[in-house]
C-alpha cells in the first residue's frame, strides 16, 4: 500500500494535530483531526469509539492547565503514522514552572481521507503510554 501522506505531509499533519491538541480545546481538535467513528485505544483503558473517545478527551483536557507534545521521531507506513512523543502535562492549579509531569509515549495513527472534505483524519489511534502519574495527580487534587 502506498503511503497516504509523504514524510513532509505527515510531519506537517502531526505538527498541526499536536499544536491543536495542546490548546486543550477537545471538540474543534477532535472534529478537525478525527473521523466520526474513530477508535481510540489509550493505554489500558477500554477501546473508545466516536463520541466516547471525544468525551474522554473533554474530561482529560478539563483537568489540565497546560499540555505540550514534542514529536521525537516518526515513520509513515502505508496508512499509518508511527511516532514517539514526549508529553508535558500541568494539572489544573499546579505551578507550571515546578509541577510539570513529563511522560514518553508511542502512537500509531491509522489515517483515512475524509470522503466529504478530503482531509486526512485519524480513524484509529493506538496510544502506548503510562498516564498514571497524571491520573494520580488529578485524583490527589480531587479533580
């Protein structure tokens, strides 16, 4: 299968994807970069589809003051972008200079071209990460 994006296009897609995610505005980010029936396998959580996946991101983003992704490297394989990222989280109310939680992650985004607008969107994401430091901090703060 020929790649759905060139390396240059994939790099720009990932940059846009994470720039928008880092704004912590789940709905516009999800609508622009995910298919309506997208499947998200996030860490060890149950597989989420469509609105359930969006609702998970709304909840997670609502507990954060800051989110920053840095792509370390990526490869395009057919309809997938495989990539490693460093993610920096600041939980709501924490000091952004002292209380940054940094976690490494690896993701596999399965891409599909939208039949309506022609944009490339994520149809499935498998996200390999241990988010427990973030979830523990959120729980400790009672958020």
